[in-house]
């Protein structure tokens, strides 16, 4: 049995509002893991306590699967049908509905090349729920702009701080700057990222218990979230 809300939350963390539609569900020892993404952005999302046999399921269209899942309620029974060595159907059942989702052969789905950590990170910040909410509000105020600069500077006392600056590069545009304090080893960095992707990651992880953000001057952003039931990890490369 798995709860519908728990499964929806897990899916949203890798789907990211449509960025990752085709994925492989890898289940091992009651743990469901998904690697997703493409060059410039990848993620790993893990759901613990997922009672299912060890297998790999090909989800060809997460959007369609989510629509099926949305009509259910409460706790769900899940089981899969296999033809020879390939799982071909995933069945979902609640107290009222019996649903069938056609699975893809995992071999036809693209392999995700995952990133490794840089040698070190120059910025490490704790992402509290307040910070997440404020960063989302800042992005929502400038929805037509998809550029975000993550910069380091110094405050009036000479301490290093981190700034998230939303808005384009022209001197005539609207801009929003949000400051955060944490471990900032180097001042006067300024690295551009896609604010739409950043917002989708924050939005899908608002229910998590804790989060961290790390930035390397080579242009790599790493974001982690954890809760009692699941964890998620994201790497985003700087805008070219």
C-alpha cells in the first residue's frame, strides 16, 4: 500500500512541472529511485517504504500517469504485469477505481548521465521554509524573466553574504534581490542560472523537512531536500 498524496509528491519532485516526462522507476528493497534530467540539469529522487517487488518500470508519459493517479483517493494497491522479462502494465487500485497504466520497455528510455560533486563548494546555505517561500515570491513577481544571478558580496560589516537577483541583464529592467547568510567562502562571485527551473524545484519540495543549497564557482548549483519519507537532489549547471 502507498498513499496517493505521498506518491503524487514524489512524482512532482522529478517531473518538475513537465521537465522530466519519461523516466525509469527503479525499485530495490522497498525503495523507489528515479534519475531524471538532461545536460545542464539532473536530479535524483528517492521514496522510502515503497512496498513493491525489485524491478525497473518504464514510465513513458508521467503526465498521463499523473492524470490517472489524480482520480484515486487514500491508500493505493499497486502491482505490475510482466511479459517475459519486461513489465508491461502497472495496476493501481483504491476503494473505488481499478486503473491500468501501460508501461514502456526501460531500454527505449534515455539513460541519464548523472553529475559528480565538484572538489569543493564556495557557498553553502540552509533552505528554510521561509527562505523557500520568499524565493518563490520573488520569482513570481517577475514571471516574464527567467534569469537569476546568484552572487556573493559583503555587507556593511565586511561579512560575506549571498544574493539571489531576479531580472535580466539590462540596466532598465525590474530587479529583485534577496539576501541569505550562511557559509560563504568567497566574495564577488556572480553566476547566472535559469530561474524557472529553480522555482519548479523549490515549489515541488515545499513539503520537505529541510533543504540545503551549495554553489561552486565553476558554475554548479546543488540543492538537496530531505524528509522522513523521501529525499531529492538536484544539480543545475550555469547558464551559458
